């Protein structure tokens, strides 16, 4: 990447020089050469691409000021050609009259444009009947059109008029209900069925960024600083979701807190470029305004704020504004030394936590650890399979992860929690369906309930021991036969190895939990089992079993055995 690309991609905010003609894909510009073409298309019927064109056209600050810009451009050329041209009073007077007329023509065009937008908003406003969902594309079209109306009202009428606030609130409410997805009040669109030349779903996420930024500004005006700050993590979440739609780089269950805004490897901005949402958010909400909101919130009186939530918001805001090549130092009345925006938000989080009561602080820190552990497990090991895990397995893995990364505490608890998670997965994926199959095998002589090891005196066994006995000892032949029918591509030695791994985990867990008189499990043993079952440097056993449970193909390297 060249020097110019580095400067554009890293330090500058793209929206400072936003140009629809340069940003929009050429294909869609050929479909809609002018704003009027897209407006006319929407007036004839629903069209998501036309809504895209209208919104991103109007995002250019010079839109709908054609006549004024034209006459100012002519004046500039005249001055370059003849600096004395405007020294004549008659020329000055006539030129001023011409410019006033140009402004009137632009105002007339703006008012006509606003009226057309109002009609489109009324036309596409979702009005779902109690039992009739709204089409998702209709909701997307409405959000683009209503947000366009809001931007236009703010620009043409100045300030935050009642009509502007209504348009922002309505757009945001529609998209929020769409994102929540329950109750499902819209028909989910299959975007693969449409031959779009732009990604309207990504564009919708960027519209959400703008809406939350405007909500931030509104709450600031109202001096509702806690509500204003809450808008910024929501806007950041939309930025992350836009990036995920583009490159599938943000697992569904990860939190925005751990996301670092990317620096695209490109010199050409555009709606379909990684990191675009963060450029938009930084442009609409400079860091100075966000800092001012926090400092006003903590200033007197500050007793009504939910400081646990505020601390969480500060965590989400740490990485938004800092970019390589950005000027060092951010203004702060609270903290003496803030070389970067991240420095400010780290200290701001500490200040918010300081305002918590001791018991509230403990609850907050525990919840933060839990969230971070879940994010790590989803990101590095399970991905979309995480939601397939039984809830007790999720809780056990979160506890194991917390202990694994902790600098103190009982390290052997990692193996105990791994055992709980493994039991839940093996029971769900293997044992339960195997029992159902076995009970239906009328030709077999031995039933599961007749198993010699599942008697009352053996109920003291750990569940993992009962599973090992049931699948790998008492009904080994039947289990291997059933597994071959379910997953014909997996060899028998894989299942033998699974049983061996479970026995080894059980024994290692016993040494860790009851070390007296035995050799306690060391850190290396704990790391090895964590890696074996989750998948560090190799396919993990738990993710493998979950893929089997949904009949997904295994990784290319196949099972470990």
C-alpha cells in the first residue's frame, strides 16, 4: 500500500470529502444517473436500490444547492480572469440580485424535494395488521427514505425541528423492531434472491449509525447526558454489524467492546468498504462532543446515573476515535493526561466504577468477565455452534475460561468445568439419541435399562463415568454400529479415541479436584486438556461433536484420528 493510501486509509476521515459520484458503485449510477431518477422510481413503486441512491445522494452536503453553487463558481472564475471585474457597483448589485434569485430557486427546489419525501414516507410507512408481517425490504426502504427526510430537514430548516425529530425517531424505531426480530412483525427477506448492485443491508446498518448519532445530539440538547452516551455504543454496534455483513469478521455472539475499528486496505472509500461505519460515526460525533457529554454527566448533580451501565458504555467507546496518524491529545477537564481518546475512556470507566457501591462493583466485574469469556469462546472455538450448546454446558465453559485465564484461584477447576461441559454435550449429541435408537431395536437382546452398571448402588458414579460405561463398555458394539449409521464417513478408531479422551479427562479431573495423596494436575496438563477439548492448534473435540449434531461436515483436516 502506497503512502497516499496510508494517509487516506489511516488518518483522514473519509466523510470530510464525501462525494456520492466517487463513492457509489458505477453500476448503480448507470441505473440512476441522477437523484431525480431514483425519486421517480420510488414514486412508482418500492425499490431498495432507489432508496439507497436517494439517501446517499442527499448525504452529500452540496446536494440541492445547484444554482447557488453554479453562480458562486462563475464568480470565482471571473475573479481569476479579471480581479477588477466586481469593482463596478452596478456589476456588484446585479450579481447580488442574481445570487439571491439562485438562492430562491434552490429553496423552491428544496421545498419541493421535502414535499416529495414526506409523501414517500407516508407511502412506505409500515402499518402491519395484527396477523400480517411487513416485508423486510419495505422496512429497509422506509428507513432510508425517512432518514433522508430527517437529514434534509436538518439541513434546510436548521436546528432540530419537530419534524426532524419525528423522522429520526420513526426511522430508528422501525429498524430497531426489525433487528429485534420478535415478535416477528416483518417477513425476513432472502437477499440472495435479488440482483442488487449494492448491499442494501450494509447500507441500512450505516443508516442506523446516522440515526443513533442524531439521537446523541438530541439528548445532548435536552441535557440528558446519560441517554446521549447510551446512543454511542449502539451506533458502534451498527458499525460492527456493517463490517460483519461485508466480511463475516465479527461472530454473532461477540460483544462490540472487543472490536477494533479496522483500517481498510484501500484508497477508495465507499459504502461497501470495511470500517466505513466508524468513519461516519467519528464524522457525526467528534470525540470532543462525546467527552463533553461524559464530563457533564459526572458533574454535579450526578446521583441519578446508572454508573454500572455508564462504565459498560465507556468500555465500548475505547477504540472508536483513535486512528493511526491522528493528532495526539484530547481535551479533558477531568483528567490531566489524555494523549488518546482511549486514554480518556479508560479513565472515564474507572471514574464510573468508583461511583458504584462495593456490591454493585462486584456484580459488574463478574458480569464483565462472563461477557468477555463468552466472546472468546465464540470467536476462537465455537462460532455459530455456541448457541447449540446446552445452557449448562455454556455456563461450565464460561467458568472454565474464566479460571483458565485467571492469575489466581484453583486451576483444577478448569478440568472440573470441562467435565461438566463434556458430559452435557456427550449426553445431548451421543447418549440420548443412541438410547432412543437402542430402545427401538426389537431384535437386540439387551436393553439399556437392563445394563448391569446402571443400578442403584452405582448412582454415586460421576455422569462422565456412567457415559463411558454406557457407550464404550456395556454397549460398545451397539454404539459403534449406531455411530457408523449416523456418520458413515467417520472411522471406528475416532469413536474409540473419544472414549479414551473422556476417560483421561475424568482421571485428570480427579487428580486436580482431589490432589491429596496423588499427583496434582499441573498447568501443562490443564492447558493440554483445554486445548484438546476446545481446539487450540488442532480441531477441538467439543466443536467436532456439535458439528456432528447438526450434521455439518467436519473441518477439512477431518477428525483428529
